[in-house]
């Protein structure tokens, strides 16, 4: 079971829906789009199948189901820590994407949880990148979703990470790293640039024995790759990081040592009941042998 992707049709002079989708997604073969139309896998916002020869209508919202041939199986299993009428908290393993992306559709945390619970209305309230393990919070119903999304928008949720990285004996802890992050090169990396800081991280030391230290990272903001960039900038790139400080010319898959970064804890006051929630990952980090 997969959840659909949504697209609001942009301006264009294509004669049909098929022609426009082929032009917009050139990496997807025309035969694959034709097959999706034939199987009712391209729909309007209400879930009704659309015809391939339907005229292109700017502004129309459509939904389609992503499909990946020969999708690799990820052998690591997620754990559900909490599930009630409004929230689901999952403990994600390394290498499992949170939501469909790239070569992964079925082998994602979202797709697995929909299959396990039967709830097609599950939506992640935030995301962990594929290489990071730990806690992910999901909304289970649309009616109360915005109340929980506001926790993240208004920074009323406490997030704590743990990381293994080289020792930094010349720095005094705890410390804070403030910097401005923007998209770098290639497009999937982030970079620190001059300007008003938009990313803030508090760094503490949990264990300072040996050449590899255990750090507690508390992000005050939620920029992409923020913790990875900040640790690398301090001179202690997180173990297993193939992106920072330099992009390594090797794939990061389940055959490689995992990135030693864990979303360890989440805590917040429930916006509906006022109840204090506190969740902690059961996963641990270890220095690759």
C-alpha cells in the first residue's frame, strides 16, 4: 500500500495530461505513465481516475502513485512506541527513509506504518533523513493535525539527539553553534554562508573518553542536515557521514557503517489535553568495528 503524490498542474501548453506529465517528469518513461493511466493510478483530488488524453488544465490538483521497479528491500525494522487516536510515535532504524523519495516507495517508514495500521491518513509531522535513526512523530487524523504541526512551527517541542564524533579537547562545553545554512553543491548538501543565523544547535558532551566522544545535540531550529553541518564545522564530523565536511565518492547503503546520529528523545505538552508527553528511542549508537 502506498500513499499518492500530489501535484497542482503548472502553466504549460501541452495538449494532454499525458504529454504534460511526460514533459514534467522526463526521467519517467512514457510507457510507465501510460500504464499508470490504464490502471487508474493517476487521479483527481477526489480519487477518480483520469484519462491520459484529458486536456492539460492549469491549477488542477491531481494525485499519482509513484512506482519503482526492483525496489531494494531494507532489512531493518521500525518499532511503534506509542499509538493513540491522534498520534503515532515510531522508532526508525538507520537507512529507512521516512517517506517516499528517490528509489524508495514501499520501503519507507510511512508506507510500512500504513500497512501495519491500515490508516491511510498517517502523515509524518517532521522527517529524519534516511541515514539518521530514531523518533518520528506521525499524525493519525486530519482533524487534529494542525494542532500538532504547530508544535514544530512554534518550536514548542523539545528534540534531543545523540551523536558519536571525534574528540574536541580544545573546546569548552556546552557550546552553541549559530550559523546561516543554505543549499550547497551538489543540491542535496547544505553549506554555512555569511549572514543572519537561521540554524542554532546546543552541543554537550556525554562521554569524553578516548578518541571518539559521545555528544548530546539539541537543535533550536530544524534546518536540513543542521546537526551534521554544525558538527563538521566544529572539526568533529559525525562518524559515518559521507556528506560532510567533504562529499565522499561512495554510496551510503546498509552495507556501510551507519551514520552515528540518533534522534533520541521528544518531549512536549499535548496541545489537545495538556498532558506531558516524553518519548525515548530504544536504539543505541556504537563505534563501527
